């Protein structure tokens, strides 16, 4: 397949994924806008609860991402039995994880809220506990939706997950004012609106899955064939999805730890850092969309016995580099207007403009690393990727601590240097494993 064809395929897969990811970002903004009418304590409670949900999403990615890679590879190989095994493995992992996480976090909702809010939580603590009392049992729905999305993406359909995300967040847009203010439920209403929106999207997604012939048709048995056991399916999904989950959680943890380093500079810088991080979502979600597209495309090609990781990687890098450079230019030029849109002025606005204009090198390198990581993910090398991410996070924190005397430009420089080292390590990894076989055996088979 020519380079142009690879790029077109990546863009066609990534565009709906980007819409899906940005719909999720929009849901958080919608909740914040309506909860802000209840006061600062309510905003703090929902913000902290959302961060906890994001961390738990890393656990859900184990089932969703693992299913996507295995199913895409099975489709490429044209093996109906392996397709069904990939689907069974995703649901088996959901059945194992979702009840344990939902029940366990619900029972520990108050200690979790205290840990997240700190010792001086004040009035925000009962509000966060109230939000958790609805949102944490609803984690089971979030996990199931992630599995449905993983199955659809593995089947080559990235548009339906986007439509499901738009459905969920459209309902949140309608239900938030009704439940938060109209019914007087406050922050509980925000949690209930989110769970109801996700539940509706899940129900619709399950209907769509039942209409996909490749997932519901009986698998012809051949003489001497050994039937798949659900435990085997489960282990394969865990082996594939666990590194992806660990990579996400590691990166999220590093971002949270970096806030403590920024806090040494000043309060205005912490506020500016938080706003700049949100402003970057428009760019970073595009990078992750390319990553998912690269993983799906790579896995399917490998399943068909075509190891074109080098060509797909180069195509992903070109797309990501354009997105990274373009996002950097937009943030640089629009920095004052972005800070004004968030309603901040004075020292916070000045610090935010400075940070947004210093992020260019980091954003471009981040785009390349994330996109290239999708090729590694689709090829079964995610365990090595986690190691690179973990070392990069430690290096970033060390450099940020050393360069914090330069203010936010020093933090941005530390982020760029650490990401450059990660890109170099990933390039070396790809060079070393370029000729090795895919995890789980021959590229033409899944098990």
C-alpha cells in the first residue's frame, strides 16, 4: 500500500475518533458550566470527581483497547473464531473488572474524596461524596461503553462510537439544567445526567453490535479444532490491553504530579497551567485519534500477514507532525484570546499566554510520540512503550524541578526535553523490533 493510501486511511479512521474524544471533553465543560451556578465548592467537588473518573478510565481501557487490537488483527486474518474470541475476551474482562471497581469505589467513596480534596476539603467534601454516590456505581456503564467502542473500532467502524458519544453528551446537555437546577439535585444531578447519557449510548451501541453479522453469525467448526475457552480469551485481552492501560495511567499520574512542581512557582502559575492544559485538549485529542487509527490499521494489516509497520509509522508521523505544528501555531497566535475566553485577567492571563506560546516544541514532539505509539500498540509492543513512558515521566518531573526557577518557560522546556528523549527511545525501539514477529505468534494469526 502506498504512503498516500496509508495517510488517507489513517485520516478516515481518526476523524470520527477525534469527534468522539472531543464530545467527551465537551461533557466535562457542560457539567462545569451548570455546576458553577452552585458555587466554588460545587465546582471543586465535580472537578476532583472528574479527575478520579479519568484515572478509572485507564482501567477500562484495558478491555476496550485490548479488544480493538485483537479484533482488528482477527479481521485482517479472516478468522471468524478469533473474531468471536476477541469479543468474548473483552466482555469477560468487563465482567471481572466492572463490578469490583464499581462496588469497591462506592464503598470507599468518602476516603477517596478526602484523599483527592486534601485535608482542608471543607464544604466540598460532602458534595464530592454525593457526586461519587451516583457516579461510581455508574462506572460499570462507562466500562461497558468502552468495550462496545472497542469492538466497533476493531471491526473498522469509528463513526458509530462518535455518534454514540454525541448521543450521550447531547442528553447531558439537556438533562444537566433539568436535574441540577430544575429538580434541585445539585452536583448529584450532574452525576445522574452523565450516567443516564452514557446508559442511553450503551443501549444503542448494544443494538448496533447485534446487527453486525461477523459478530453474531455462528462459527463453522473444522475437524479437530479446539474450542476457545473464555479464560484463554480473557488472558489474551489482559495481555494486550494491560500495557495500554498502564501507559494511560502513568501519563495521567505524571500530569498530576507536575502540578505540585508548578505550585512552587506561584498560585497564578498553577491557575495558568490548568487553563493551558484544557486549552491543549483540542490538539492532544487529535493526536490520540491518530494513535487509535494507527493501532487499528497496523493490527489489521498484520492480521492479513502484511507487516507494513514502517510505512504506517511514517504516515502517522507525517499526519501527527502537521497536527502538532498547526496546533502550536494556533495556540501561539490565539493565546490572549484563549485566556480571555476563560475569563481570567492580570497575572494569571499573562502567565497563561506565556505558557501557551512556549508549548510549541513539546506539542510537536508529543504528537509524534503518541501517533507513533499507535503503530507499536497495533503490533503488540505496548509493554515496551509503558517503560518508555514511565521513564519519561520521571525525567520530566526531575527536569521540571531543576528548571522551575525559569518559571513556566522552564516547565515547558522540561516537558519538551523529556518528550524528545521519549521519541528517541521509541525510535530506537522500533529499529530493534522492526524485524521481530508480532506478539501472540505469526502476524497472520491471533492465537
